[in-house]
C-alpha cells in the first residue's frame, strides 16, 4: 500500500427502525477505515432531534460504549475523514450539522468541490457563518439555503450549482438521503438490512454488518429512504467519470464497484504488466497490501514463483505517539520489514500500485537491497501520474509528481531499481474490462471531466482566513 496516497473519505447511512443504528454504523465505519484515518463521526436521529458526535482518530479510538449509547434513534449516518479541502483538525470532522428552513440537516461528504471558493464567498455574503474550512460545509449551507418545498428539491437545486465530486449521506429528522454527483466520480451503493436500508461508499461495509447489496446509486441520483420506503430522483448524466484509482488502490479488494469485484481486476492488472514488461527473475512479490493481488497476477502470467518478500506492520499509524528522530529516520522500516532469507541473492520483481512523489519507493528499494536482493525490477499497476487530482484525492501538486518532472529512465535511476515498467493506460483499461469513457483518467492524461483551477489548494480557505485575521490585527 503506497504511503504517498491519501484515500478518499468513507460514508455510511442506515434507516432501520428497531435496530441499534449507531452500533451498526460504528462497525460499517470500521470496515471503511481504509478510506480515512484522520477523524470519524456519527449523527443519529430519533425523529425529534439529531445527535452528533465527532472526534479525531480512528473509529476504534473515537467511539466508546458510552458515546454509542447516546446516539439513539432509527436513522444514522457516519463518516471517516481524510482531508482534501481543509486541514486535519476537529472543527473539520464530519458529519457536520446545519440549520435549514426545513429543520436541521446532518451531512457526510466524500469527494471535492472545485468551485467551492466562489460558492463559499457567495454564501458568506448572504450572512452564513462558516465554522470549518471544508467544502463539505459549503455543500451543507448550499442545500440549506436552496429554494424548494422539500429536501429533494433543495438538494437538486444545489447539485445544479456544485462542480466536482461528491457522494453524500444526509439525514434530517425523519429520512436518510444518499446523493451521487452527475459524474459518479466516487462510489456509493444501496443495500438492505432486515426491513431497513443502508448506504455505503463500498459494499464491504454492507458485508461486515450482515446487510445485502442491492445496487449502486447512479450518477446524478438522489435516493430518499423513509418510512415510505426507498424513493429515487434521477436526472440524465452527460458523461461518467468514475475514478480509476478506486480499482487500482482505494477500494478494498473484497468490494464490488460498477458491478466488478476489485480483487480479480487487480490480478488482471498484474497479468497485463507481465505481458507489457516481462523480465527474467527468480521471484515476484507485491508491496502489501494493495499490490498483493497484482503481484499474484504477474506471477501467474510470467510463470515466476510468487513469494512474500515484505511483511507489513498493520498497526503503524494507529497511535498518536510520534516516533523519535532515530525511529523517524528509519522511514518505511516502521511499516515494512523484509525477509532476507527469501530475498538474498535473488532477482526480484516488485509489483506496486503506483509511484506518486517518489519519496517512498527509493526507501523500499534500499530496504530490499540491504536484505540481499541481487536485482530489483519495479512494475507499477498505474500508468505514470503526471497531473494532480481535484476530485477528492490529496495526491500532490503537479511540480511534486515525479512523473511530471522526470522520464521513466530518470525515475528508474532515482528510485534505484534495475528496471522500471508502468502499466499503460490501454493495458489498465483492458484489465478492468470496461470502456474508457466511464472513467476519470485525468491524473494520467490531463484530460479532466470538467474544467478545474490548476492552482487549487486544500488549505486555501484556511490561508485566506488567516490572511484576513492578520489584516484585521494590523489595522
């Protein structure tokens, strides 16, 4: 799993009278922990009031029996966050709650709004007082202030103003609502649990709580779940732009997205890599965990034995205690440990999901060489990443992307590998077995599904607020 990536947030919602919805939401968020590790939160309603609890840290660190007991009701939404707009601090934790003419609304958001700056200023001019520095609060206030006789009309009006990626779960006092942007950049699925209904970023969350997958929420669709059952409001979508990295890296391998189980798709990526970039070697290994399936696929196609050359410490990052300087200098040794008896004297094919900034890969290569690997041949499941993402992935600025600054031979030399091969865009699409026009491939091609501001910064709202505060102090 590439530490250079920051995953997309995880959202979950449940409408299940008679069930312990807060506890079910907790376990669903636990299953979605891979999508965000900065903060977590749950909002619930009993039909009279909405209760909300958020805090910094992992799901298991945020919630206790006591906090869950105070989140009663029949409807709940939950959120795991990593920051795409706004920094990692408590005020930016989700779900967030705002007042509207129809009563309070709680909202959880996965994605990124590219026109959030202009919308935020417009809402501030109307008198809205922002407490956070997130684009999610912009969405919430946009919905709250939109014209309409009910929540669906308000949400649809807001959708016509929003540009970018958003999969949303919302609740008011008596209903659960799921929303997916017209491009369908981020996933959202619908399932059943007993006589109730659930919404989740990935189907793996449904499996963990004993819910059954029904279907995916369509791009541009609003799903309303209440005592009346499930209702849907749809508008035609001009095009689709599902993020291809859901298949390469973000989603758990046991999830189904767009009708495809992720694990065999990653195996197919490895097979395509073996066809495009063969090499004589003694063993194949995948960098755990996201490249394990691809490594197996490479081994199957090439006929080279698969072995585990790195073991992953799955508890790294699950503490707030910072390592001291000596441990910090060990870098990836805190996360991975090589197996010298497996690697010594061997020509090794190392399959990984991606190279983003190029900060982690050289450390992995050096670690493998110190463990005795004779040759290291890197094979990467993602094509070279040359352009940043503006739709919910905290990747890097373009000048930080190594493939935007160096040729493939230069990257090979920089990371210290004997050879380097990236899967082509054509090979990637062949592996996933779906047409190009349903995906966003902008990080490889620079062809964004909608116009973007190339200088967008996730801390822009905070920097602007700080500048305004300094200006006031100096007056």
